């Protein structure tokens, strides 16, 4: 991949300790080794597939799923220090995949906790989510976006858009 060839892995990423230029490579190695057995056990039907759907109101929903298995399980892979709460994101992926004609029987997140350079890597944790609950969260989020955009078009006030509830601000 041409993009991967252009990455300088010797330069610390913004979240790495600048005193430790190898932190990014160590994190990538740990996460890859931890996730690989789980990844090899999957039966993928689609990998890194982009979907698009017109939601009306000048809104196009776009998503890139990580994996849709042959069993109909849509799986998203996450890394980080904190366990994610991705219900609306997963629901959006389910809506998109269904719109493209795929049957979605389940939703799962495979989370690999990012640990420090000298800490032992923990195994990935898989969490399953309700398709119904996640689709409901996505539909509500999409409805709110459409409503906020309509209000902005009417008023021109950028504060019509609610702050991101996942923001640390």
C-alpha cells in the first residue's frame, strides 16, 4: 500500500511520549499480536467496505465497516485506553449494510486496550450489542442531525448544532 510506505514510524504520534520514539511501534506490535488470533478466527464476507445512503435533508450517511462475517455479524475493531460506547456508530453501520442488501444478525466490538510500553498487553475483549438498540440510537442521532441542519438553514446560527456528547470539553 503506497500510503503505508509513506509513514515514518520513527516519528512519535501525537499521543506518544516524545521521550520514547519507539512507543508507536511498540503499541502497534502489541495491539497486532493481541488481535491477530481473534482476527484469524473470523470468516469475513466483507472487510473495510464503504457504504453510503441518502438520509434526506441533504444528509448522506457514509460508513466504513471493519468486518461483516459470513454469519451476518458486523464487527468493529477498537483500540484505546477506554472501552468505547459505539451503539450509534454500530447502528449506523447496520442501517447501511441492510440498505445494501446484507442481513445483519449481530453487532460486536473487538476492543484491544492500549497499554503502556512496559505493561503487558491484555487480550482483546469482545462485546456484543443489540441490533435493535443500536439501530434505534443511530436513527435518533440521524434525526437530530437532520433537525439541527434544518434549524441552521433557517437561522444561520451555528449554535443550532449540539455539542458532541462524547467530547471531553
